[in-house]
C-alpha cells in the first residue's frame, strides 16, 4: 500500500477591494469629491492608495480620500488595496476608477412652445445640462431688480408655468449637486401679450352685432325680407321637380 501525500494547505483567498466615488466619476472644477476604499471581508484594515500607479502619499492608510476643491491635477486612474497584521495580510488591488475633471457646467434654458405667448398660456421651462442628470437638482428664476426664484430645487429639469401678467421678463435656471452649483444659464426673454378668453370673444361678437343693429335699425328688417324672398323662390323649384 502506497504512502498517501498530505492534502494541500488551503490559503485564505484575498478579499476584493473596490473604489467608490461620490458624487460621480465625472466631476467639475472646485467640486468636492470623496473616494472610498471598500474591502468585502470587513475587519480592520489600513489602506494604500494609488493615482496612475504611483502611491498617493496624502491618502495613505485612510479609508476615505477627500478632495475639497478638485482641479485638473486630480484627474487620473485611482486604485486602492488593504493591508493588516493577520492573514490574509493584503487584499486584492481594486479595479481602476478613472476620475475626469471638467470646467464648471453652464445649463441652457429652453422654452416650449414659444417665447412669445398670451395670458393664460402654459409654458415648459427646461434646464438643459447636456450631461447625466443623476444627482442634480434644478431651480428657475425670474429676473427683476433681483433674482426671484419660481420654485424650490426640483429633482427634474423641467418646470411648467401658466403666465398671467402681460409684459416682457427674463428667466434663468441653475443646477445644484450636493453643495456645488453650476453657472447660471443665459437669460431668456419671454413676452406675454393680452389674449381674450373664449367667453370674452363670444361677448365681443354679440356686442358687435348689437352695435350694428343699433346703428341701422333697417338691417334686421332687410335680413328677414331677404330670407323670405329666398324661401319663396325655392318653393316653385321644389314643385316643378315633383
């Protein structure tokens, strides 16, 4: 009977590390960014950070790496891993997370259906950022001597308003993510003109007819005589066809 070899020693598998970014992997100049190194097994770890494969000295041993005012120098590929005194002493290194830094965004305010409307019309104001809207909130303003906000911040980038005051006014919008604000949009002028209601239009037609009859009392008589003559001419034709 042969000698059996001992079973292989089992080595505990290294846990995975993951880099998470708040608010997003695409950020903007002077925005606050937090990178977090999560290790799936839990426990007590120290953390090592790398930017473009170089050790990130200002973030070493910390689970969270916070950048209070991000700029172009912070752009790059970020990874992390954990280490501790017990086995397994190291985690796997995380997958790469690419942080991109752009200029502060400036939304565009769009007005539908038109920028010239009538009292009682409903308009849709769209604050268009042309980027992912996840995490952004929006606010609209009417420009007078000072900015007057139309609403509190909304999670959607559209606002419907019904106009009632005639005249021309300018409107703006702005977007907010966390405590970070975009530029204000360029102002858009909206002109509101007086528009009669349906009941007002009916009243105007009746008033016009009443005025015409008052000016020419023979007009009504002429209309009645004309109708009678038309009927009298039509009756012989109907008899001849029988």
